[in-house]
């Protein structure tokens, strides 16, 4: 019954905020006037300003967007038609969700059919854990466990950039380190402008560029392969019952 739209990023190139996501969100939710609760907890700045930013970006769509507040978090989620989770710092996001004791509520609502939309940090938390985020752990959540809607790891904003004279690890090296220590748990790298769409038991990779899947081979060594746009990723769902 799960219905999930997990966007890699809020912006693509020089485009406006959520501009490229407008059509995907509209197609995902349809034309009904839905009550959308927006979770701004990944931000370290004003939740009100963040909510207004999202409301303005999605003003052309027929939805009522209400920002989640700490004082009324459970009631707002319980009464929402859709939950939408914005980007920012993934550790901050999970810290606040656990602090407000709404993790299990969101899991129950989404697994019962409430649509979930996330981007960046909001996409990170749809996987098994937040251990493959790019973010700095500026605050410590009680656990790295995420919402576990999708039975694998996600790396939004995926970019394996190398620069002359830079001697730190590349993104691929860091994700391969995860595979070496966690054989059997895939990691899906989502470049900016791409997304995952899960509905009716189907998981699709959407976008205009290839994604990257990191897995372990029979010798528990990391292997990397490209994922083409519009690929069916049902094989990644076989780890759990959906």
C-alpha cells in the first residue's frame, strides 16, 4: 500500500526551488485538494520560513501545505493526507523525529497508504538507515535507523567528483567502504534531478541521467553498476516483504 516519491534534490542546476519536481509531485498526488503536512525538521533555521518557501514553490498545485510544529506534531501527522519531508541535515531530521516520537506514527501512516514525498534528507530517511548520507553529524539522534520504507541505502546528491590535488576519499570510495563493512546491503546513488517512485508494488528510477548501484559480489567485494532512467528496481525490494 506504500506510495513514495523520493527526490534526490530540491534544485537541479540553475533551476528554481522544487521547479523540476512540480510535475512529478502533481502526477504523484493528482488533482484532489489534499492536506499536506510538511516536515521542516532537517533545517537548523526558521521552520516557518522553510514552510513558506515550500508553499510558494508549490503554490500552483492544488494542495494545502501546513508546516509541522513540535507542539502539535502527532496531531498534524495523524490528520494529514500526505506527509512531505524537506532537505537539510539528515542527522538533525532524525534527531527531531525521534525526539517528537513520531517515527512509528509516520511508518504506520505511510504503510497504511498515506503518500510520502521527500527530497535530499527527506529521501535519505526512506531507506534502512542514514549511514550513507553526505551530511555532517551536527547532532546525535538516538539511532541511525531510518524509516525503512525501502530495504536498501540511499545516497542523494550523488556525484563522484575528483579534483586534481585533492587527496580525500571520493564518493564512490566512501560508498564502497560501506559495502565492504555491510555486505548484502545495496546503496543506490541518486544524482540531482533523479527520483525513486514506489507505488503498487513497483519501484522505478526516474530522471534523465544514470543512477549508480553499489552491491557486494559473491566474494563480498563492492561492485558498481549504472542504473538507466525508467529502470524497474523491483529486485531491490526482495530483501523485505512489501
